[in-house]
C-alpha cells in the first residue's frame, strides 16, 4: 500500500489547483497518459487471465503533496462492465523517484482503501504547444 505507515493511513495531504502541465507519461508495461487540457489515458489492465485495453478521457485536477512529494492528480471514468462505471483516481510523480527509477504512477479505485503503485518506470515528454494563428 502507498500511504500506509505502521498500519495507519496518512490522510492529511495538501492539494493546490493548477493548470495542466502539458506532459505525457509513458509507462512501458502500462501505456500512455497525456496530462493536458484534453487529457487522455491509453492503457492496459489485467483482470485474471484477461488483458483489456482502455482509451479514456483524463481529467486533470491539480497538484497533490503527500509527505513533501508532489504529484499531479487526475481522474478518469472507466466502464468496468456493460452498465457499471467507476471513477479511478491517479497520481503522477512530478519528479523521478530516484536516479535509477523513472516516474511513479499510482491509482485508486473506489473499492481501494489506499493508492496502489501502478508504474515505477514511467518516462515523461513535454507536449508541443499549438502555434497561434
């Protein structure tokens, strides 16, 4: 678990609204996440023996600080079955976890008590801004 410390969840973390950062996260074993005005998430999710591919809209919320570490916070609405949708919260590391690791990505489903580590080796790329005409 991500926020568990000595069996007690850390629930006090700061949030600051901010404009989208115009960054793409590429997680080799998961997919791509575009954090921008019209953000998208293209990723794989494994359920039992089955692997599913999703293309979803990603809603950027702002910057969340947890234990002095900053994360970009996003949400996406995912259809999990024919008539069931759930909001998944995502945290994207603003800085590399270490020199050897990449950027970390965490997720939290409604049924999860805490955030779960999804990727530890993501890379980032800046998006080009559209030219004003």
